[in-house]
């Protein structure tokens, strides 16, 4: 997917020599075979910027939440605290309906973190000239691998050996058939998570670029609406799939 | 009598079409080069995205139709039906986007 210069390129250009030397030291990339250039560090800088923004917003919202004497009463208008309540509360209700209240509370950090990071990263795609962190396979593969390692870790921690025995299917004489299929479908999960998010974001950016190059005045408006929808839907899909994987891995067998 | 007239009208078309088949055999013996590969890549890219959108559109239409029928039967459950519908639509769309990625990678090799 083609990349272009953004506002962050000016930030990177100040460190251009060091970045070029480091990019050459990394070597060739797996997919293309081309070595990275000094502009290839841009999605990483964008992801760090999103992480910093989310951290600052979270600290501000939490400070406002603690300082209130009666935090039960919400504010009148849409402040930062009520926005976080609506956004994270929706995913928390989703997790509670799937996993039960106690498990949802224990596993919510990774669910909420993926929701907020993916949402703020995607929203930057709607601002003109800002880089989109999640339209790069490196960033989304990082998110998906974190989710993969975590849900396997939770499954092994809660169920132990039963987690792997459950993958072998209902009967012992079918295990030679079922276990490879289940293992393959388990290992394909981070790949589809990351590639789906990357493709949706970069195709949306690409189509918006094409239509803006046609006529930059009125025609992009329905595409910006589509872009807003895609941002929200992809956040929902990523977080929902994370929740489903965690709830499948940690559910108890003895019913 | 009518059957003979039909054969009389169709026969020139058959003769013209068969001559094009002879022409293809003569021109195809030039040896494969990279322009042939680029032509095949272009054809493959177009077919990939077309067939993918065909399947994806059909699948998404059926998913949305089932969701709309569910909402019409039970309007109170509209919120609970909407979330799985959006999830299903996004998962079907991701398959279409996989095919778009392949078409894009094929299309990058054209125009050497």
C-alpha cells in the first residue's frame, strides 16, 4: 500500500541521517524484499504519538474522576470523562454479557487498551495529513501478537492442560484429525486480526485519496462519512474478536 | 424451407468466427516474454477484484436481509440484532479486502 508524506515527516527529517543508518542496519523486509528507508519509521512514531495522547487523556480523565465527591452523578455535557465512560462502558458491557462480571473485570485491561488504541489510531486517518498508525502491517501485527500471546497465556493459566486437551476435540480417536485443524485456526487468528485492520485502514485511505484527487470540494463528503463508519466498525470488530478469543480460552469446562 | 434459410444466414458468421481461431494459433507462437506475464497479471487483477466483490456482495446482502427480517419480526430486539449484523458484515468484508490486496500486488507489476 503506497505511503505519502505527512506532518510527521518533518519531525523525522530532523533525524534523517541516524534513521537512514538504522534502517540499513535492520535489513530487508520479509514481504517486499526492499530495505526500509528513513520514512519507514513514521508509523512507529505515529503509534508512539497515539500512545502518548491516550496516556495523557487517561491521566486527565482519572484525575477528574477521583476529584469528584459524588462520582455517580454524570456531567451535563460531553466532557472527557463522559466520553471515556460511554466508549469504555460499551465495551465493558459487551465483555460482561459474554464473560460474566468477574472475568470481565479481570481481563478488561487488554480489551479496553486495544479498543482505545485502535480507535484513536483510526481516527487520525480522518484528519488530513496525519499518519495512520494502523494502516501499517507492523503496528497491527504488534497489536494482534499481543492479543494472541495474552489469550493463550490466560487460557493456560486458568485451564492448564485442559486448554490443549480441549483443542483435541470431543473424542480421543478423532484427535489426530481435529487437533491440527484447531491449531491452524488458532494460529491464523493473529494474522487475520492484523491483516483485516491494516487492509481496511489503508484501503479507506487509498480510496479517499483517489476521490480527493478527482474533485477536492464536495465529492469526498460521502467518503468521509464512510470513513467514520469504517473507523468505528473496525474498532468494534477488533475489540469484539479479542473479547471472544479471551472468553473462549478462559471458560471453565465443569458446568 | 425455414431451416434452410436460417442456415443460410448463420453460415457467414460461422465462417468469420472460425477464421479468428486460425489467426490466434499463428500469432501465439512468438515465445513468452514479460509483456505476456504483465498482461496475465492485469487480467488476473481485474478478475480477482470482480469475483471477490461478487461473492462479498452476495454474502453481505444475505446477512443484512436476515438481520432486517429478524428486526421486522421483533422490533424490540433491534439493538441486539444490530451488533452481530455489523460484526458479520465486517468479517465478510475482510475477505473481499484480502482479494483486493492480491489484486493490488498484481497490479503493481504492470507498466514496466
